[in-house]
C-alpha cells in the first residue's frame, strides 16, 4: 500500500496539482482534481493509482504511461535543530 492507493481524487484540494511524467518520452504535464471532476462527478471516487493507470502522455504521438507525483504548493523549510 502506498499513498496513491489510499487517496481518492475527491480528498484532494481542487487546486492541488499532480505532475504527470511520461515513462516513455519524459514529457511533463499537470493534472488537477478540478479537471478530473469536470469529466464526471463519479470520477471523484477514483484513487490516485487508478487515475495514474488510465492517464496517458499528452505529447504528440506518444500516448505512453505516466507516473503521477503530488506537487507541494507550500514553501519548504530546512531542518532546524541539532544535538543537545
């Protein structure tokens, strides 16, 4: 089990971006839950791994499988701490 099998599209923020990277050509495009829900309300019940299996590359003529990764929208912070 991983996070993709535990998380449904409806659980994500509508503006959360998922990065789709093609396993064949390396092309990157972004998918949002709002785009998926526009295809039908029942698609909100898809798990992220199911969406990953049915998403294809958008590059012209490729149509390869993609790998979905969640894009972090906040700022990252470095580790602050140390040994006592």
